[in-house]
């Protein structure tokens, strides 16, 4: 079942990311909780790659890189493995620069879940 949830802006994602960090530092979560994984899945479910501007895409890549580190720590503490995203920057034969990042449905038990590929042209 798919729910229609309004997509958050990249700035709202950043605010939520920092709120999670604050709650972790204040001892809000217990061992075994996976707040970063839950956040990553929220991003995966709500991100519409087609609507990203170049600025949003660059911020999204920065957020994914930061979140990837936190997810690695979260998984390592629990003795699990996992990853969220990969990022690349390409220049096409025609000289067009592209930022490409892939969002993976981390921690989802659905074997048919496929990654989202976001491609944004740099003007």
C-alpha cells in the first residue's frame, strides 16, 4: 500500500537529520534502535528525483554522504552491513555535466524493491 506523503524539501531533511543527531546525543534512543535507517527509508520513499533542482541535488548528495557515514556506524554497532547511496559526477561526450546519485531501499525486506536513480544536469 502506498501513501501519498508530501515530499520534504532538502532543507527540511537536513533539519530532521540534525534533530536525530540531537536526540541520539541526549540518549533518546536505545541500543538496537535504527533512527538513521528509518530516516533513510523516509528519504527513499518521499524523494522525487525529477523535481530536484541542481542546488537541491548538490545538497542531497552532501546529505547522503553524511547519512551514509552515520548508517555505517549504526550498522557496525549492531554487527550488520548496509549502505545507502552512491554518488558520481560525469561529463558527457557533448560536454554536459551530470550529478548522479542512487538511493537504495536499505533495510527493506521486499525483494522486488529497486533503487531510485537521480540524474541532474549541471548548467
